[in-house]
């Protein structure tokens, strides 16, 4: 079944048809009127169809709104194009719109009610029957052994958070990024949600990948998307996990876990955020246990939303430095991502070199493994072949030489890529200070 067909089935199952009247819209009429006024002010001369397009609602609903607002002397009809009213704000309507602009400048899609959002998120809870073959397909572009797949697969099925840990460069982030591939069914994401007549913007095109074409009969306040996957690293801050009020627009931005509902939320470099691991886990004790999250509007109104996202924590720090036994007891699945074997390293090199157009001479893989162990991490990490090919391309371009990976080029790359070990008797800082720099005396004599 195609994604379009799956999308039509999702819309039918959830009953997400365009609302034709105010009751079906489910949000306060005053809120819809404010949106209509601001939209009309931005557009100038407009029409029912243009307003319906901008607000992502049906023309029937806009027609009903316009009829009510004409009685309040906010709109005037300037003509009729078929069944499409040509409209303009009255002077009174323009003044009302400008007054509403002082409170909020948002004039986009109409929101869905919180109750409807909660219903739909719960109806789209992830249920998946994962097999090793499905895992191999999802991770086919990575060199990853079956033993690791057999740990990640059940962890994706299980409820609760997942913890990936291991040395730097072993592929934890690459594994986490590809977990979303195991889920092939589409979901709907609201453009915005209404809570206490406030608007929370949820859909973000930088996060949510819309499926085109959208189902013909969908309530356009919703967007059919692939299941979301959000990845945050060391830049993650506490305020990213709570509602953020945008004073410039007068609306709220949804926190990351709300945007990730019905998908995966990966926290990379766990332990390197400004907030401590304990603070982060404490923020999510209730959501992880009860699958509910609590958010607050700026003026104190508190409400709950479903917490239907798979949390994946990834780190290269020692687990003992992140928390105690009680901390890790709350994380059900803990998976150690090890360095790779010789055979896996050679396969990564084969794939990467082919992608870069690099000719690998006989003996080069073994020599690269030797150099890596002696000068690098002491074992083999899957990131290294890619770095080697990138540097090789620069070296060969500089030397006007063919793109060939051989022992000589490996030595050149190692000389600039790996840091030099310090002298046992003299620190590298002291050694650097003792080196004579040509022209230093001349530089010292320059006027300052």
C-alpha cells in the first residue's frame, strides 16, 4: 500500500474531515474571528476561498464566520465570483483587527482543540512488530552486526527510554538517527493546538516531513507526515522542554517532546548539556512512568498532554559519571556500542572509498588498521575510514596526484590527523616554547 493510500486510511480511521461549522471546529468562535480579522488585514482585499486557504479550514466554515462578522459590521461584501464572496474589512473591522494585532500577530492555520489533539496522539501510539530482517533493512547503510541489532530491536519494542553508551566514534549517533526507519506508517501532526484560547504551534517543517500529496479529504489543520525524529545534542536547554511564549507573535512554541510525539526523541551527547543528567531525568520521571506530560501557559494555567515519544539517550561518557543505580533503574534498555572488528572496519572502508571514488591498494586496509591502533584510540572505530577519505581527497588534490589510498598516503594523513603524544620528560607546551621561530627577532622589533 502506498503512503497516499495509508494516509487516506489514517484520515478515515481518525475521522479527520474538514469542519463545516463552529461546533465541528471545536475551538472558541472568538478565536476564529480574531484569526479571520488578522488574516484579512494582512491580505487586504480578500475572499472566502483565500481566507479558507490561509486558515486551513473549509470555505463553509469561513462563510459562516463572515456572515456572523458582517452583522457586527466588521466585513463588507464587494462582489461575488461564482460562490466565492469578494470581501474587505470595514473601517470598524480594520480597527478591530489592529487592536487584535496588539495581542497577537499570528494569522496562520486555525488550531485544533487540546482534547482532539490528545485523542489523535493516543490513537497513533507506536505498535510495531520488529524482526531481525526488518532491522537489517532499516540499518542497511551501516556496517552493524546482528548481535547489536538483536539488542536494539527489542529495545525499540519495549516501553520506556533507551540508553546507548560506548567510546566516541563507535556509531551511536548513526544508529540513533536510523531508528525511525523501522516505523513505516504515517501519522498526522497538528499545525497548532488551542489551550484556554491560546495557540501552541506544533508543526515545524524543519522537524516534520510532510507526505505529498496530502489526502484530499483531510482536515487541513492537520498534516500527514512521516513519524517525527528529533535529535538534540549539547545545545539542549531546559526551556526547550517547556512551552516558550513568543512575544513577537503572541503564540507559544511547542516543546521538543511535544513535537516528537508519535516518534523518536534522541538526546545526543547526553551529559554534556547545561542541565545535569539528573535534572533532565527528573523532568521526565512522570512522563516516562505515566506517559503523560504537564505543561504550563505563561499565566499559570497547567494542562496535560500525551507523552508518546521514544526517548533515546546517547553518550560517550562513563555511565557512572552520569548517575547512580537509582538513576539507571528508570531506563529500561541500556545498550553498549562497542568498537568494531577488523572485518567490519574493512567493510566500512570499502563502502566509504567507493562513495568517494578512492582506489584502495592491496595491503592498505591492514596498514590503516595498524596505524589507527597505534596512533588513535587503540581499537577500531567506524568513523575513521570516512575521515581518512576526506583528508586523502584534499591531499591528492593539493599534490595533483591520483586518488589512491596506499601506505604512503596513510602516513601523510596520520601525520596531520592524529595528535602527537607528549614527551615523557618535557611537556609538549614546554617543547613548543623551546622551538626557535624563524624571523621571531624581526617580529619583536616591529612597532606595536
